[in-house]
C-alpha cells in the first residue's frame, strides 16, 4: 500500500507523482487499494499501517468488489464534513460508486461532544431498519450549528421522525438504549490510532 499524505483542503482533485491525491473539504481519509491518499481539512490523517479496521463502521455504499475504497472519518456536527457530503459525495456516487469503481465506508469521528455521540449512534439505529445511508444524508442535510442542541437525543429523534420509511418509535427506543454509543467511541479511537487529529484553530476560524 502506498504512503498516505495529508493536507489542508482548498482545491479540486489533482495528481502528484502518479498517485491520486484528492484535496477536498471534510474530515476524511481516502484509502485506495494499491495507492493511498489522505484528505483532510480541520484534521490531519496519516495511516500508521497498511489497513484500517472498518468492521464497526457503516455498511458499504457501492459494490463490495469495487477496486477502490474510500474511508471517510466525519462528525455529523462538523460543517466541513457537511460540505463534503452535500457537494462532493453525490458526484463521487454518480461518477464512481454507481459505476462499480469505488465503494465508500463511513467511520464515526465524533469529536464535537456528547451530542455527536448520539447523532452517530442514531445511524446504527437507522441501520437496524436498513436506512443507514438515508439517515446519514438526511442528518447532514439538516445539520445545525455545532453544540447548539440540534443534535441532542430528543432533536435527533424528532428529525428522524421526518425520515420517510423509518419507524420513529423503534428508532427512539434504540437511541435511548445507548447500545451503539460504545461503537461510535471505538470508531473515533480507530481514527485517532491511525493518526487522525483535529485542528481546533482551523475549525475555530470557520
């Protein structure tokens, strides 16, 4: 596996020394089988070994046999992550994921406090109903300001009740149980063990 690189995001994708390096907004790491690139803004990412444990992350978006894997580390309260998910992810889905060239796995990097833990735990409650990615996109589309209460347990349940096809009662019971919160914390630990870190100065200036 190639050597990961990290950098602040500003410009569109480019190539460097024959290896793909995408520079985009969002707290993400892109891991390409055979060739690796890391991409971050507000966080640094540098893989410390040849693989990242994604077994506790999201369901795979795309074909499991796709030759390229994108691993995104994000926080549902993070505006950089929201921008990537609203502006860039749909283009990757259309041009690469739907074509079977790329698959995406989302890993929780819930660094913005206890509300982030609840918002991320909700993704796995939605997954119990086969709605992980619908919840994922819906939460980012309805993101408020960080730590202003929009991602509290009660507000997440209220938001989820508006998600078509989701059983809000079952979702609420699942969220209140707290059964996925340790999973979210472990994913954050996996990110940090692999070198993900948060740049508070960059984020503060947002």
